[in-house]
C-alpha cells in the first residue's frame, strides 16, 4: 500500500478476541494542493504551520468527546472492541452502557447484515462465516461461554438480531436459560416463569429483539400445561425483569403439541411466528401477549403434511421453503404478504444443474436410516434477500455447503462438511434449514 509523504503514525498494541497480540497503526496523511500556475515549493515555515494546524485538529478531535463519540458510533462492533485498548479515554467511552445503546440503535439496519451462521445439531456445532474469516468450528463458541457452561449440557439455541438464547441441561433434569451476546461476551440468566411446573415442560425460549424500536429485548417462553394439555405463553422483559403471562393458549387436543415447530420461531414486526407441518401457523404479538391472524400454506396434494425445509426472515419479510417430492431440483421460495393476507411465490428456482456439478446429490446408492429418508439429498439451510438483486440461496449437499446467487447464477463453495458431522451419507453429510441460526454483530446490552 502506498502512502503520501509527510505522514505521521502512532502504533498501539491490542489483544484480539482470540488472545493474539496484534498491532494497529493510526496514520495521519496530509495532502498539499498546488495552484496550477505556480511552480513554487512550499517553504519549510509553511510546512511547519500546516503540520502544527493538522496536529492541533487531531488533538481537538481526540479531546472533544462529542466529536470522538460521533466518529466511533460509525465503526463496526469488532473494531470498537479492539479500539478499547487505544487509551483509557476510548475504553471509558466504548464500554459505557450509554454508548453501546446508542451504537446498537444507530446501527440497527446495518447490523442486520448476516456475517455467518451457527449450524447446530448436538453434539456437533459449527460456525460458517460469510466473510471468509477463519472461524470453522464451534469450539471457539464453547470457550466464549465457558463461564456459564460448568456442569451443564448445551442443548439448544435461538437467535435474534445478534443476541442468542442458550438452553443448558443438567444431569438431574434442571435447565438454565441465558441471553448471550457473542460479540461482547456478556450474558444474563433468565429465570423460568413461576407457573412452569417442571423444566422439561418448556418447549422453547424465543428471543424478540428489535434494536430500532427499543434497547430492551423480550423472551417468549412456551411450555406445556399437562393438566389442560395446552401450550401456554409468557413474556419476559429485560427492562423490568419480570414475566407477563398470556391468556392465549394453543390447544394440543385440536392441533397436537409436537407438530408446532416451537424451537424455530422467527421474530418480525413485533411478533414471534411459528410454523407447523400439519396444523395452523401461529403469530404471537409480544407487546400485548396475544395471537394475531396468520395465513397457513396449503398442504401439497397427495401429502398428509407440509415438508417445511426453511423458515426465516430476510429484508423485513418472512420466507418459507418447502420440499417438493415431485420436482426434486425445483425450489419455490414463498414470502408472506406485508398485510398478512397470504403467501406468494417470490422465486421459483431451478436447480437442474446441481446433479452435473455434484453427482452425490442424486446418488441412489445412499443408504440412510429409515427416519432420515429424505426425498432430496440436498437441503436449503438459508435464504437471504437483503438488497435488490442480492438474493442468495444457501444449500447443504453431501459434504458441501454452497451459495447460489439467484441474480447472476454464480455458485460459490463455502465449506466442506465432514461425514461424521450431522447425518451420514455415502459421500459426506449435510445440515437442514432448521439447524441454522443467523449471526450478526452487535454491542447490545444484555
């Protein structure tokens, strides 16, 4: 990299998140503008004056907390965590709860960009980075919350706009739930509602966090009331630290408790949404603890259930992808209308080219256990449609995870998946869409 002459620099050491010592160099460059008709060089005296003025400007910015704070608010979370070591002054600004709340709200839209996925199926966990960073295993993740992992089994997770809810089990059946920020390493223990009879009756703790609307987050607890055979709901507010119970319930006698995909709720527009393979979809408004009407997709003709492969949010909309047993290499990406009037096909994706590039996709010699007998060997793990012409489909094949750009048809291999990872195939292993949790960076307080 080429730098201008007359540049001054300041070195500062810091420890990155992995404990490695790195060095940053803050470079101050000055450009001299010459009059087009002048051939005179700048005198030494003028040069000293410019250097003095420039130094004074830098000192003014560094000493003016309002200006410095405004500049820091535009930096990404990882950079800010590193810059905390520049000086005690910077540390006091960046580590303050007030600054972190301002940064979270100011960067709510930009921080919604997914930087990677957690691919989780016990006992194997992996992190897939979209920024080509060297983050290939979940062992790093386990180390980050080692302080709350003692004696517990990591059972399940749920994510929402950079925060995660972690579910731990003890050998005696007790469970603990934590809201965790992987960017900052901060966490909070979430107590169970006092109306929950037994910890094993909790179906999910679903995060609801919208940094554009509030610095606080909510946790929606869904548990089974055995005596009534109903799913009950309660909402925990991080702001006041108490549970608010809902009078709404899900009748298991009518729909079946196991059928509702409780673990995979998606938060959007102030509500948590759940899908079902045979029953109705649910939309639970967090603010007033009540259900809202939500359309359900039809069950394909000739089938007794929906084969939902992916359910998530992207670009401020809900998307759903289901398997089509009749057209194994065709994928319909459904999107929910803004007014919740119904679902429509946003993209019809033809993947007929996949068998030529990856023959294992249609390998008929694959012998799966009976309960893993899928009609397709590939699966959709995520769909992102954040910007115009930026629609991307993430597919898990035997032994591979690839990105397919719907705009230009380009394919990019993102990762190799070892055969022992998830489900065993002749040529590798794959993940399912419901094994995936998006990760974005945030300084949000927990």
